[in-house]
């Protein structure tokens, strides 16, 4: 039997990007969605079962079915006593643990004695062939009363403890989801300051050189790019097609700086255009390619962005025709390292272990970064604005 003080259950929350806490395969939460209904249902079912079990046992040991009458009265007494216990136990749970446990034990003993006395008294009145409250009858009534009330009390505290644990698990999962969203937002926001610094520095240079038309064009492209980034949630997923359009906005800004030295190439499989990925995932890869392939070479470099659909996997690569990792720079610089670490962490947050990122120099020259993740069409909870 449950208690009237069963905590109000809350609907299970769907998992988000972070790892979710393992939940029991079968949850009792929907049944306890309405705590009052659950209490009265379990009370009725429990004491009905008590009547059936006690009635069958009593009839099997007696010659008359009249024995069922005191059994029903016994169940009614127990039903009323447990209603009082539910109120008292609910109050005891708000007290300090030691005091609450002591009061529970004392209340259970008192309730057992009251139940046993009323039970024995009922049998003495209804059964004319065995009048009076005898010691054997009182001991038997104490045994029956203690067994019923102790079982009821154990079930009461067990159900309440289970629901408290369930509620705490929901709260922990909600906090993990919030922490994961905050981490994704932080990773996304890491991308903007460096890019803004470079772009604003270029605009400042154009203004100093009195190239106002180019400066205005760059400001216009910058506003379009920022409007996109601000319109989307930091944790949103976008389609590959939307991500490519964002890259084109970004490259239009950079092309104002590098002109013909920057040669972007897009090779996007139409089947992969609807696949979803974290917003602005590819921008730091292109930014690194510009910094380490286009900037150091007088002739510039070609940057190729490809997207392919291989079964149920999306494969995206960003390659350049720059110097790659030469002997003087055999490891990525701090900027490149931060960018790759950022992307790797965002992939882990979005797909867990079901993703891949590989960065390496190409034998023919240049550098390549390949990303692979599951093909997903719908992401309603993280829809772009």
C-alpha cells in the first residue's frame, strides 16, 4: 500500500546531448503520477488481498463460512489503522532521522497492540463457541496484526524511497543536460572572438587605406554572417546545406582580404545536404586552412570542402593545398590545436563515441581534416531558429 505523502512524480525528461543516467527498464512513475489515486488503489487492492488470503486460510481450518465475517471486520480495522499510520508516517518523515525512526517503531508497536486487541475482541463476540479474549487468541492476533502492519509500513517506506530516488535521478539528468548545453554554448562562442578580431582588423586597414567601398562591402558581409550566428541557438543543429551557406558567407568576407589567393571549392553530395550537424562546426577548420595554407604562400591555396553520404554515415572533409605540417612546425600551433579540440569536443557532445575526426598531412602536399558522424534528418529539440 502506498502513502498519501508519495512525492508528486514528474514526467521523464528526454535525454539531451550529454550522457544520460541509466534508468530502470520498467518505471513505476506513470502509476504514481497521481499520488492520491495511487494510494487509494493500493489500499483497496492490498486489503482486498488480505481478506482473500485470510478468508481462504480461515475457511480451510473451520467448519463454517461464518468465519469470513470477523475476517472482513479485521480487514476494515486494519484499513482504518493504516490510514492513520499514513498520516503519522508522513509527518515523521519531516523530522530528524533518529527521532523519526524511533517514533515509527513506537507507533508501529502501539498500532499492533490496538489492532490485535480489536481483532481478538471481534472474534470473541462473533464466535459464540469460543467467547472471551484468551491469551492464545491475543498472541495470534498480535502475530497477524504485526505481520500486516509491518508489511504495510515496509511497502510504504519502500515506495516513497523509490520515488525519491527517481526524482533525484530526474534532477541529476536535468542538471547534466543543462551543463551539457552550457558547455556546447561555450564551445560555440569560442569561435567568434578570433574571427571578429581578424575581420575588424581587416576593415580597419581598409578604412586607413581609404578603400571605403571594400570596407562597406566587408561590413555588410560581416553583418550577414553575425545575423546568422545570433539567430541560431549555440546548441542548435543545422543541415549541411545551411552550414555550407554559412561557410560561403564567411569565405566572402575572407576573400575581400585575400582576393585571388583564396580559392574555395565546394563539392557537396545532394544526398548529404539534409543531414544535420552542430552549427558552425566547419568554420574553424576553414579558418585554420586560411591561416596555414593561404596566408603563408604568395600564390595562396585552394580550400576544398566536400560532403559525402556513405550508407548511414556523413563524411565531411576540409583539405587545402598549403605546406601542411613541415619540419619547422611538426605539430599544430596553439590556434589550430584549440580549433581541433573545440570541434572534437563538440562532436563528442553531439554524438558520443559514434563519430570520428582525423587530421593529417596529405602525401601530395597540404593538410586534410575528415569528420564522420551519423546521418540524421530530424533534431526537433535543437532546431535552428
